[in-house]
C-alpha cells in the first residue's frame, strides 16, 4: 500500500539539499526513520544531554 504525502516547497527544497543526487525521497525518508528508531530522537545541532 502506498501513501501520498504533500510537502511544502520549502521542505522539499530542504530535503533536496540533503539527499544524494540519485537518492529517492522514499529512500531518504526511510533513512531518517531508521536513524530516529535507532537513536530514539533526532539530534539537533548544539544540543547535548
């Protein structure tokens, strides 16, 4: 089952700036979710526990 997700132009541009040239949006989001599941949360620049 596939889903459609609408992204703002700004978010789409931000994603484009971070993903590899030949990387799909799906692969990029899959990697983000994997990092989130592994780390428990995304790390923010300048943030430490």
